[in-house]
C-alpha cells in the first residue's frame, strides 16, 4: 500500500512540474494570449500577472483589466517591488499624482535598494521637487555596490546624468549628490573626465588622491592627462603633487614658479609614461633603452627611421614669459653626425611650436649639451621633446646616442628698462614682504660701481620705473625726514644675504644697518649723509647659497641670473604718505658682480 501511495505522489509531482514548466514557457512569449495561459496554469504566480498587465497596456492602455491584473499581482505578493512601481507609474501617467507618490513610497519602504530610490528620484524630478529629488538620488548612490566587487551592480552614471539635468552647478551636485564613498568618488571622477567637466573634477580628484589607494591611479592619471592636454596647469600640478605626497606616484614634486618643472631628471626611475613623466612614443626604426642603474637613455637609430619622428618627451609646467635653459650630457659613440636631432617645445594651448636655441654635434665621449627657449605669454604647460627631423640634402642618422643628467633651469625675464609684464603675476606670488624705512639727507644720486647698482632711496639706475618726488636737501641728518616703504625680497642666488647687501649697497653715499632684532650683518659701510635702515626681522642670516628664503607665511625662491649676473629683486608693494615726499619705487632690479663675496 505504501508503495502505491508513493507512486501516486511522484506522479502528481511530475505532472505539476510539467504544468509549471509549461506555464514558465508560456509567460516568456511576447503575445498576451500565451501569458494569460500561463496565468491559468499557475494562478498563484504574481510575476505572470504583472507580465500580462504590461503586455495588455501596450495595445490597450485604458483597459481596466490592466489595473485589475496589477492589483492581482499585489494581492498575491504584497512585497512585489516591481508591481508597486508599475502601478505608481501608471497612476502618474493618468494624472493621479498623489496615488502614484503613495505607491512609489510603498515600494521604497518594502525595498531599500536601488530600484525604488531610482524611481522616486525620477518621479520627484518630473514633479519639480528638487529637495526630494536630491534625497533619493543620493540614496541611489548610498546603496549601490562597487562594480569591481559585484559586476551585476547598477552603474551610477545614469544618476550623474540625472543630476546634471537638474543643476549645472558642480558645487551643488557635489554637496547634494555624492556620498563619501570611495568608489563613488572614483566613478564620478571618471564620469566628469568622460564628459570633459575638468573644472568640476579638479577638487574631486584631489579628494580621491587623498585616499592613497594605488587602485585609483588609472582614473587619476587619466584625469591628470586630460588636464595637461586641455591644458589646465595648476590643477594638474596639484593633483600630481598630491599623488606624490600619498606615495601612489614616485616622482619629484613640481613647483614651476621655483624652477622645479622637470620630473625624473636623473632618469633614476622607470618612466611612468603618463602625467608629468618621460614618455617614449612609438617610432619605427628607433630603439630606445632606459637603464636605471647607469641613469641613461640610449637611442639607437637604424638608418631606416622616418624622416620625422618624436623620440622622447615630457609635459612640463612652466611660467609664462620666462626663459628656460635645459642642460644634459650626451654622447654618440658610433655616429658620424647628428644632423636633424634636436629639441622641440610644443604649446598645448596654442597648438604651435616654440623656437629652441641649441645644437648638438657628434661626440664619442660624454659632453655637455644645452637648449634654450622662452615661454610666450599665457602659456602654462608645454611639451619638451627630443625629435628627429632629417634636414634637406642630408642622409639619415645611423647609430647610437645616449643621454643623462637632465636639468631645467628657470631664467627670469631680462631687465631691459624694466620688468617683463608677463612675469608680474609670478613675482607677486614669490614675494616676501619686508618693511623698509629710508632716511635721506642728501640729494646726491647713487652711483654705479662696476656692475653694481647702488640704491639709497633716491634713484635706481638701469631699473624699472620710479615715481619721482621732491627730495630733502637738509645737510643735517638730525633734521632728515623719513618715509616708509614695503619692499619685496624675492630672489637671491649664489650669495649669502650678508654678501648681497654689502655688495649692492656699497656706494659713497649709501650705507645699511640691520636693527637690534636682527643684529648687524658684516660688510656694510656706514657713510654719513645718507643712511637706510631695515626695520623688523628681515630674515635669518643665511650661510651658503640659499635655496628658499622664508619670511612669515611667504616664500621667496632663488633667481638664477639676470644678464649673466646674479641679482636681487626688490619691488615696492605699499607706501605711506609722510612729511618727506621721497620717490616711491615701483619696481627695479639690484644687480651685482660676481666679485661680491661668494659664500
């Protein structure tokens, strides 16, 4: 008897399985009749009733049976999120907004995942409720999972699209939409890069770089690359430096205004070939080998290379209006000539070449080489590249050349009757403010001694413009009147500060003392008749060659040379009226010869 009962149960289970399989097959068909047959075969399947309502709505949207089938699906499964959303959407289409909102919210209460939040965000967008839109759009990003861990997770890009339809204010979108989730910040940065919203992504890239995750390097370096190509110098440099600080990129920090524009100049690290690092673009017939142990790059020309080829290049941030000098060492052990091998500068913004002075010749042993160029106005990033361009009438070069020891030096604008206006913004950022009190009791002008330009508060010779005024002529020093200036101590190179001032202010009628807060520096001559005193703490005495002069919160960086002479730049940035109307110095250079006491 028990075997008979078991056989009946198995037969019933088999029939039921066949019935359900048939229902599942019918529900997958695209015609309404087949789906309704599935509903009859499996009347307790809520998803079949939802499928029937969707198909019926296509041909007969006003048919009451559509609503009946939706209601039937919800009766069978009150937690059926898709059915609540479908019913809410249908109510919204027919103008029943309150009913639609109620059903959307019911779906969100039942299911706290992506779909209900996405439906509510779209609903409130259509209804013009911005605050509620931001609430549910942000919730979409709070529940989505990283796609690298869960490939089936939802792509957040449609949420970003929706947000940019609502607002074009990057700050509002950042505040209202983006949660502090690492992978969401990464996805949003990639979205901004793909849509060329670089200004909106600059600060976001810094935030992502601050995580210090090497897994973000692909996104960050791609974004940095696009900043360079746009070009947007300051955001690109800030991002590059942040990645260096966090250890995700191995390189030197860049500071173009201080002359630090070249990455990996010693060739001691493998080329990153992205961002501000060396790159080796494809060049047929040219074999390039980088040896980090000997810190050299060897380039072998087969003789069959194209007539024009880019061999090596690096994107470098520069200071507009300034000149640069690239130095390096090279050798050509088996080449009889190197005609056509030259350095090129390409302006990303203007899409033009910038002229470069400098020529290489064949040398079997290591020999120094250099290239000089000047950056035009409004240029902040250029491509420094080594290229080959076969000159007309010459044969292609053949053999090996090697390079090592690159250095890029910033040369300030030359003072030809004044400063180049293109560099004023640079100087204003470099300046360290120093209060200066000038006391004058003699109308005599300062004199130039050799290559030294002396300044005693009345004139500056071979310098920038000055506003001339009346001068005190009282020979009695006690009756001398004073005026206060604020001068910018910007740059010093090659000399200690004491030697600089002793040289610069050596003049028959000029002397200089440092007040008691700083002590007296050696080498100053005190000459009666005209005196100048520096008030306040100017700077600590620097022994040796100063790399950076610090004063308060300002930083002044070294200046290399001016007309082949080291120089100190002073610029008046503030003046106060006083009883004595001495000349107000606008800007000028104080130059001095190399005999001025090098430390």
